[in-house]
């Protein structure tokens, strides 16, 4: 009895850059909303302005972290938003490249699984590799941030699946 294996191999395919940017931006927005909600309702959390200060420090430098207690500062918020959205867009493009290259972009269950794995891998990279360069991010290690990264990956993947225009498509998905 033959069992067909649907193995995915990398093949260079054009990906929809606009859909990738929109997917990454939107995934970043959903992730940011989850992080703010979690920090606002979680007992013992440093408050809703803690995470924006940590993210803004990537652009503004670690001296931003000395402004304790963490309160609203327009420059910190703008730096955090710019940094967060640029990273979301960049990771959305990487996710789209991987999804398209391996052919996952055509299969909703496969791209959801890829998005979840991508989010977990991104969490591992951010909080176990990049934390060496940016040690203040150790404050965010834990399951809420891991879940937020998985939600980012799944959101960006599904949105890319829905929005992407493929060379063999004659119309956009509805």
C-alpha cells in the first residue's frame, strides 16, 4: 500500500509584498493589544507603559528605562510604536517568504501551523538569543509573551493566506 507524503520543499516563488506588509503590521497590532491588555489586568505587572518603555529602548537606548515609574511619554510611545510595527512588518515579510517558498500559503491549516511555529521560534529568538544584546527584555520572558508571539504568527499567517495574490490567481480571495 502506498501512502502519499505531501512533503514541502523550498521552491523560489514570488510572494505578495503588500499582503506580507499588511499581515505583519496587523499581527503586530494584535500582539501589542494583547501585551497592553495583559499588563493592564495582570496582578503584579509594572503597568501598561512598561512594555512600551522596553521596546522604545531599542531605538532610544536603555536610558529610557531609568524613567521609573513607567508613565506615559509621547516620545517613548512613538519610538515604541515605530519599532514594534517595523519589526512586525519585517517578521511578516519573513513569514510570507517561508510560507510561499514551502507552499504553505495555499493551505489554511498548514499556514496556521506554520504561523504558530514561527511565533514560537520568534519568541525563542527574541527572548533567548536577542536578550543577550538587550538584557532588559528578560523582564518579559514567560508564557503570556510566548502566547502573544504565537498569536502574532497565526494572525499574520492567516491574513497573508487571505490577502496574498498569487501568480496563478486571477482575482483576490474573498
